[in-house]
C-alpha cells in the first residue's frame, strides 16, 4: 500500500513546460524625464513563459546617443539588466531593450534644470524693457542654444506691467511688478519658472505745478504741457504723496489742469508726488513736492475740535479735513491728538432742510460720522432707539440730517481707531443746502 501511494504521488510539474526560454522583456518605466547632464538608473527584466525572471542577457540601446546615451550597471544579485540613461542634450528619444526576438521601448525626454531671467531692475512707466532668458543643465551649464523652446511670460499685476510673449515688459502703475518666465516640463503640470522683481518708476511730470509746496488740505494745481497727452478724465486717475505711501484726493480736473489736495505729511523734506494713470495711456508721472510744515492739522484746527467754536458750512461742496494721533476708541490719548472735527450747519429758511453728508477716506483707520442736534446729544447709531443720524460701520459713511427751520445742527467726525496711521486725510461731501 505504501508503494502504491508513493507511485500515485509522482506526477509531473504542470508548469515545467513553461520554464526555460525567453518569453518577453520589459522596462521598469515606459516614460522618463531626465535633466540634461544628469543620469537616471533603471533596469529591464527578461522573463520566461511562466513570468519568472531570467539571467540578464538583453542589450539596451539609445535611439539617439546625441540626446541620451546608455551606460551599463549591475543590480546583482537581482536578476535583471541594469543601466544608466545619461541625458546629453535637450530633446526626446527612445531606449530599446532586446532579448531574443522580443523587445520593449521606453520614451525619454530631456529638459533643463533651471531657467533664469535677466534684464534691468527698473522700467519707466510708459516705456518698455527687453528681458531675456537662459536655460541651465544639472552641471549649471548654459544649454539655451540646444534648441529649447522659449518660455511663456506673465506678471503678477497687469496694472503695473504688461509683458509680450517675446519678453518685452511695459510699465504702467508704480511699484514692484513680478515678471515670470515659465517653461512646461513634459506632459504633466511640472514647470520651470524664474521670477524677476521689476520696479516701475513714474516718468517725470509733463507739465508744471502751480505751487510745489503747501500745508495739509491746501490745493495744488498741475498744468499739462500743450504738447502732452491730456489728463485722463475717468475715475482711474489718482494721486499719492510720498511716492505711493500717502493717498490723497483729486479735487477736480479738466483736460489740462489737475487740482490735488495736500495730505498731512508730517515732514518738510522733498518727496515725490505721483499721479497714476495720468492720461489715456495709463502711465504714471511724478513731480517733487515739499510740505511747508510738519504739522498734521488742517485749516479748520483747532477751532473744529470743539462744537462751540465749530466752523460753519454754508454751501454744498467738498470739505477736506485731517484727523491724527492715537485716539484710542475715539478718545484723546495724547495731548497732541486730533480726534474730533465739528462743523455747524444753520437752516436759515422757513422750512425744514435735509442735508446729506458723505465721509470718504483711505482704507486703514476707522472714522465715524454723526449728525448732532442743537443739544449736541451723542448718538446711539448702532441699535434702537436712534437718537440722531450717524454712520459707524460703512466706508464711505453717509448720514442725512433733517434740520428744522431756524435751527443749527452739527456734523461730527470722530477718529475711532487710527490703526497705526499717524494722520488721515478725509473728505466731507455736503449736499442738500438751499
């Protein structure tokens, strides 16, 4: 019985006929990207009909040794054909492995390691500069001449600069524009980029200034040269003092004249006054301006600090004021703080008059606007009951004040939070007066 059992267990291996000869060969990858002057190590495996790896005997060749060359390697004791692919120049090629009558192909693309942008650090508004690029390999050698396609060009702000795809950058609004050259690497999302910061400098003002100095809330007139393009008449034209650090208001403009309000600068040193989008070409220009005082107060101070000495507003129009200091939660914190401005409005008619007021200023500080009756009641404006009209949560802030016949009411502006700004220029726009 034992002999019979042993005889019954002696059967052939069902896979034995599959072992032995080469049934195929396959690369580790079907596609590889390699940096020029760098190498990549990989392998190919020969296998029998059962899928078992066979001792390496395959040959590996490059379709173009000018683009990528092959160098042997060993992965012993692993059973496979190891080799290096050395990227020589920019381009695409293939690598072929052959074993017996079988072969496999791997596609190879070679790319630079980096791109660098060169050119001037500054471009004048209204002018253009040419910027160039260069590609570098893994050894930091310049490979631009190898036929690598030109990159695409872009900027972080088209208000400040606009590039062409030939690398020409035109300057517009003042400040830093970041010019980027980008070259896609392979079929995926990888991209070589280099970014160059370029300062857009306003060109000299094409005209004359009727007064190149002044104090806060003074008006400076700029007259355009006859040969220069006329002043831009849309709302994109704006002006800043101390280059771009201190915004201001353009009080009015014509085709040849621009009237700008002097903000509180706090210094008498010369600085640049910049006019942005000065004409229809959207360029920026600059002119030197010198403040005549270090004071941050406006023409109404200190009379406007107290309602008993408040200046009178007797006509519709724009009134420019300054507020300054720490003014923590709207209250005088240091003796020099200018936290409050009061103006009185008298209705001398025989009927009630509704006066509308809008307060405008630049972002940052928190200013509040109130309308006070003749008893100077402080307003409860953020919830019922509202004692008087006010605006404390919107920028710009607006109030409408119904003034009975023969009464004098007050416009009150408070600097609630300076937000670290030494002084703020604001505009009161009044309408509705008879």
